[in-house]
């Protein structure tokens, strides 16, 4: 039994081919068309009627290009010429254009065409919805990118607006703490300082999350000393634990010291976040941190550390979302302990960026254990880390030009540098900074990045141009201060010619260390300005 009746012997092969072609043109859901080289349609499939409203009879003898959207004609003519000039065996060509429906609207068609002898054989399908969906995706992507840029700009502006007054609060409190105070005054200053540090950490966490989401947070691996990287977060949390009456235990294997290559700031950030949480969520008992290094042949060197506490703990349900952004163990955590729920999310992101892992386990009411493992190759020699150690500020013989428009920040820098520099000249904007630089002699320029009129970037570029135009004139180090603390702002500062970028809020230790770093390049024997 056959599916099709046999062709009658009285029919010619041509008749059989015609019958097959008619059947194919009648059942095809795609648009089939055969046309002459002059563009006149010889045959069209029945599907034209359902897709564009034209019956095959409407189309036969009609110029096919008469249906093309006028705006698409130039590209279509080019495609037609390519098809007509193809040789047998050449690849089939494709094209997308719009055809007019019988009711006047336009339908987007995707074509494939090939020349055979003196005719063009083509097939098309309706891709109107597909193209609309793709366009919608493109528009959605553009809208998302615009929204992301707007968010980044908002966060950058927020960072600047918050860090500027915060710089005054933390800096002045830091300077005040170095003066003679009564015990009550010292306690109040300490409370203000602690609150300022908490607020600064909140701003930094929000910016870190934004950079991570945008893929703009970059690690800065370099040789560093592990003891130095861990000492600051350990000592800070040791004091907080002591104030709460908690035992603070540090256990370190002998091999967990020395010179390594990695990002010490981000490693310290992970440790600090974990210890901060442990101290915060522990009312009594202890917080313990343990370090070890794993070194095996044919395997990467691993830094492992764990933070264990006897605090409130959490259950399996909370563990599943512990590392999510803005998530805490339960709804009462923020009310009882504060925080935004960003710290552990940042820890996980940083750990993953370093190629490591972070895990947690806990028992409600008994405490928690967080374990971190980071690939951390040893430095070739301790000498590699020596270059990374910031120099001490030289004897107070520096002549410093400060460009800062905010009166509080001006006074703050004056207080910090009072006993450390020989001369401090203060100007209010970038234009004044350039004028003062051209008229005076300075060892270091401290430049605020955002100022009215001529900003710090423009002023720094002008200073570099002034130096370049005078052969033999030494290059004066420029330290850029900015409440804008994102990576792109640091890059802008470097591109403008700044030697170092220091994010606000600025403490005395940070400013003095940064000044020492840029001033170390100053050559006392350099040629002065005429």
C-alpha cells in the first residue's frame, strides 16, 4: 500500500513535476515565490493570502519590489543584485525587509533566495513578532543599562554628598582625640568617632555592592605582609570584644605569616566583616579566629581562616539566604543588632573573585562558625613587600598647597598638618590652585577632586601642562582628595596626572601616610622654578 497514488503512465515527467510543485506551493506555511530576472512574479504560494492578504492570482505578473517598504528599497535592491549575480553552488543569501500587507500595514519578512537558470527561487517567513521581541529586548537592555548608569551616578553623588560632611566629622573627632580631654569628654569623642566609622562603613558597603553588581570592582593584588594585613582588623575587633566583656582568641599556625601576593585590603575586609558580625551577635562567651596555610606540591597555597563565636546562631532556614544581599537571619536582627545585611554578601563576592570559598554552619543559641579558604601564593622574597611599606612623613620641611572649597575640610587638613609641614597654602578652587602653583614653590599639592568652577581634575591637568612647558622643572607630586571613592574616579585622577587618590573621610594617619608616599619622590636637589 502506498501513501500516494502512482503517476498515470499518460502523464509526462513535466506534468508530474508540476503536480508536485503545485502541492508544495499549496501546503507550505512559508511564503514561496518564483520570479523572473526582471522582478515579475511567476508563481506564489497560497500562504501569501494568510500572511499578506494576496492570493497567488493577485501576485502573478506583479513586480515583487512594488510591495517593499520604500525605506527598505535601497538595501533590497542590493540584495537582489547579489542574488542575480550568484553562480550555481554559491551559498544561499538571506535578507530581511518589510512588505506591504493588502490592508496597508507592513509585515517584516526574512528571505532566503537562490538563482536557478533565468529565474529566482525564494522563500520567506513572517518574523514581525520575532523582530518586535528582539527590539523589545534591545530596548529593555538599553533601559536597564541607563537605569544602572543612573544608579551608579546616584551612588557616586550620594558618596560625595555623604563623605564630604563625614570627612569633617571623622577627621575633626580624630584630631580632637589627640588633644587633652577629660574622661567624660574622651568618652563622648569616642562615641562620636565610633558612630562616624559605622556610617562610613555603611556608605562603603553600599558602594562595594554597586561596584560588584556592575562588575566594576577590581582586585589589586600585590606583594604584602600577612601580619600587617591582619593586624588592623584583629586589633579593632579585639577592642570591641573587650568592651563587651567577651574573650577574643587568636590562633595562628607558625606558617601563617610572611610575604604573600594578593589584595590585602580586600582580605582584611573579609576578616573584618566576619569578626564584626561575630562580636555584634555574641552577648557573652568568646569570639575565636584561627589561621593556617596549606602548602602542598602541585597545589596552590591556601590561606584558611575561621571565625567562631558563642552568639545567637541561626537555623537551616536562615542559612539558605545568609549570603544574599540585604538579608539577615530573621526580621528582628536589624532591630536588635543593626546593620544592612550587606557584609556577608560582600564577603562571598570578594571570596569568589579571589577564587576561594566561604561556608557557614550554626546552631541557634549556641553560636556560628564561618570558614574561608583563599588561594594566596607566597611572594618570592620579603624584599618584594618592602617596597609596599609606606614611608614615614619626612621632617617638617614640606611646602604644601591645599585646594579645598569646603571650610570644614580646609580646617581639618590644617589641624592634621599643623605639626608636620613647614608651610601650608590654602586656596578655595582649582583656578586659584593653578595660579598659586605657577607663582609659588611647593613640594606637594593636595587637590580636592570636586570644586566649583575649575575642578581638581582640570586643575591637575593644567599643572601638568605648566610643568611640561618648562624643561628642567621638576614634577610636583599631586595627592587627590575625593569624596568620590569608586574605581572610575581613581582612574580619572590618575589620567589627569595625580600621583595618589585618597578617598574621604580622611583621617590623620591616612593623610600623613599618603603625603609621605607622594613626598618620597621629591628630590631636594631638583631644579626650582625660576
